[in-house]
C-alpha cells in the first residue's frame, strides 16, 4: 500500500505569531476629495514596486541641493520626448550631473538643431543610407574636433556648438544646452563604431577618444559627492552607461579611500538587463545604500518620477533620514 502523509499530526502555529508581508494599512486608496497629483502618489499601495518608487522619490528629494544626483540617459529617453521633465529637474537643482551615451547626444543634437530625430533604420539599411545624414555627422564631428583642440569634453564641446548657433529649431528642448546654461556637468560617453556619426567622413577617432575619455574622467570626479545620500539614475541605457559608471566608481573609490558609499541607485527601463542590475543596482551598493529597479515605459515612468519629486520638494516634506532607513 502506498504511504500517505498523516495530516492529523501536522503542527500549526497561531496566525498572530506569523510574520505577514502585506498589511491592510499598506493597501492603495481610491480617488478621494483631493485629486491632486501628490494625493495620487500617496494613494499608491506601500508594497513591492510602488514602495520602491516612493523610496526613490524620497531619496531624490532628500539629495536635492545636498548631494550629487547623477542622471545617466540613454537615447530612447531623449527620442520619446522626455527632455522637458529632465530639464525641470535640472532647474530645480535635483540633477547635478548629466551623463549621456552617444545615441542620447545625437538625438538631443538633432532635436535642438532641426526639431526631429529617429530615422527608419530598416529602410536606410537596405541601400546603405542609414545614419548618413550629412549635417548631423559633419556638425557633431566638427564640434568634437574643436573640443579636442580646446581641451573640452565631448558633452561640453557639443553644448557649446549648439549654444553658439542662432538657427536652432528647438534650443529649449536640448538637455545639453540646458545643462550647460545651468552650469551642470554634461558628459558624453562614446562607443566608437556604435554611433552614426562615427561612419561620417568627418569623424576623427583621436578627437572622439580624447573628448570622451575626458568626460569619463569628469564623471569619475563627480561621484565623490554621492557619498552618504546621493542618487544615481540610470534611465534607459542597458550597456554603455552601466559599464562606464562601474569603472568611474572604482576610480572614485580608489582615489577617495573607499568612498563614495551609502548612496541610492535606480535603474529605469522597459526590460530587465544584466548590466544595469549588476553594475548599477547591486554591486555599487554592497558597501551601503540601496539599489532599485523600476520596469516600465520611459514615456510614462520618467514623467511620473519627475512630477513626484518636484511635488515632494514643493511640499517641503523630504525625509531627514537616509532612504535606506538608516540615520545620518
């Protein structure tokens, strides 16, 4: 006869002694008399990703005007129209360093210069015209070469080139122009051969390498100010910026006696990727701090983040302790 477990002998425990992961007071609230944006954020359930999102917002509001907030921006974030909300975070002195991959810089340049960006890759690939826009490649490479001669980083060189023009279609939508005007460090981190301007006849590998390496050093110099309360946002870069950040962080810690530590890192993307999870969320916070992943479409999540942070700053209720729950 096949043996069966005797359930009459099973030991049970009082529910009062069982830890619960979810409590009734953490549930969401329905729309009430207060229909403001702040009320909406406060109505979110205090569980899982909603809890993480609130902690990220609190970390950013607490860091504002006190510690570094490094925003690392990928191309998709720019071409989905999110520059205005990021620019407002700069004006509010939340973002203190803007780091972009090459794609983000190209989209930003084209929007400012001509008011449009993002081509049909498949169509252009058929006849070899993908990425061959004459003006984009020539103007950006000329700016980078000028930056090489002048001792500027790539971000500074491109921002200066745009700001000097009187024929821009939408200067007000440029992250590079806005950051430069506000005195916010702007760095561009190239991957040679991965960006359309590298296939242009005007491309100068020495200039690209020199200005991007200068920006790498500038990023590393910004990171010490993360210590004890800063924030790193990785917005839509799955490979380049997580890799660059990890190396810049090890330089900062090498030169700073193991600092910075105890800061918050956040990865916002539509899919979960290995490098952002390991190089942004996990490894940098092993010595203290907190790392978060928020999955969702940039065109929804980034405005939600910006509105939430600014609303909290307006209310003046940013937490006085660190967002990881430890006292300062």
